[in-house]
């Protein structure tokens, strides 16, 4: 066994993706195409290799805070990745766990702040030092039926009525559903089509959220990652279109049988009221018809997500300090406790808005 600490996956990207897809809860935010474009600091892949075969590892980013080394999950920040953990072969979990822990616990003082960890993440006990493990948010999700009517029949009556009325009214107005990208049906999606879909997403999201969206502050790395994911068939846009103008759009990640709703935008023209709900119904209908087993709404407990969800998962944050970093963590924690809830919320990482 050999421990490698490298700034990129390189030729091991395909092997990494296989391990990530085989995990208990395959996350789109552990795909190589996402990780390659996401670092907010120096990327660090901690990999365990046997001969030339990748056995497992973890993806981090390294920065400086208060003069100390800060270790975070790769991509952690305003784009709010979820369900993160290490990746490994099923029978090598213990070896990978201790390899990652040894690297995190190497000599020297450091802050370790890992956010968006999956429920039951193996990384949680791997983090050394003193500090807390706290629940961040919840991530609603829906287990899907092969039949969309069957799935919808179990949802609240108000949602069923809103979907039915909204879809009928929009269809009378000449609005139709369009899918761009993805793994099933039709010819390969061109780069031009993906760029057009990205442009519509930015236009509609910006018009609705303006300066209140932390998502737009990270547009360039997001767009670069989406282009790579679309190339691999793991990013799909769903749009409602009227006279070739997109009035509502969603971007989903389609990984290992799980569809994850990431971001959206829609027109605020009253003529298109209900477009967001109607579009999501098309997304879930497509997911059911194509055999996806789950629709993940990702972090955030907004009421509308509860209407679509059949369950919720907790997301975790591990923040600890090793060695000389312990006083710094104590000072940071004390300062946060003095802040008002509003100040804390404004300075924290938020979920992607819909």
C-alpha cells in the first residue's frame, strides 16, 4: 500500500469515479468533473494505492486562516456541496480510513473544518483533534416509483392540484417542456446547447435573486464543472419554453441512479405563475420514466421541498483543531457565540436557492 498526496486525480479520475459511484450514497459533488473545477484553495487528494490500483481516498482543499493551515472539503463554500465522504473499495474501508486519518493527524497545528458530510460519513471519526460535530441542515429526498402518477398520488393534495392546474394552463399558452443533456434519449448534446442552457439559467436566476444569490458569485467554476459533467452525460437541464424563450429552468445532476436538483431560475412574469412547480413535475416524471430510484432536493428545508420529499437526511459539520490551532478555534467559536443569529447566517455558507 502507498499513500499519495497529490494536487489532482490525473489518470486516476476514472477509477475515483467508479469508487464514488459505488458508495452508499453516490454524490455528484464527489465526481471528478465537479472536483476538478471547484477548489477555493489548494486542492489535495489523499489517495491510497495498491500497486497501480486506486483503493480509495478523500478530496480536500487547503488554505490559510489566522496564519494556520485550514483543511476543508474540496469545493466547500457558496456552491454548497452535499453528502460528502471519503471513497473506497468496500473491503478496504478500514485501510483508507486510517490512511486519511494519519494525513490529517500529521505533525503541526491546523484547523479542520469539513462541511456537508453525509449522514454516517466515515470521515467524521477520521478527523483528529478537539472540537465539535454538529448538524448543519437536512437534505429532503424522494424515493421514486416506476410510475409518476403512482408517486404523485402519495403527495399532498395541494401539490397534486397545483401541478394539474399549472400544467394545463401553461400547455394552453403554448408552453412545452424541453430537456437538454443527460444520458438517455436523443443525440449527443452539443457544447453550444449546454452554453445556451447555462445562459438561460443565469438570466432567469439573476433576474429573480439578483445580489441575494451567493450562487452567482461562483458562476465561472460552476459553469466550467457543468460543461465537464454534461460531456459525461451526468448533467441535464430541464426547461419550460414559450416561443423558443426559456421561462423556467432547472439543472439536475444525474449520477448512479440518483437525480439531484441543484439550481433553478424562472420568470417573474405573472403570466407564467406556477411554472416552477410545473417544471419540477416534468423533472420528476422524467426521473420516474427513466428508472431513476431517487430525486434528491439537496440541502435546505424549504417548505416546498417537503411537498415533494418522502424522507430527509441530516448533513454534518466536523470542526476540530490540532496542536497549536486549538486556541484559534476557541477564539473563533467564542466570537461566533457573540454574534446575533442574523450575523451568523449572513456569514455562513448557504444552500443553493431555487
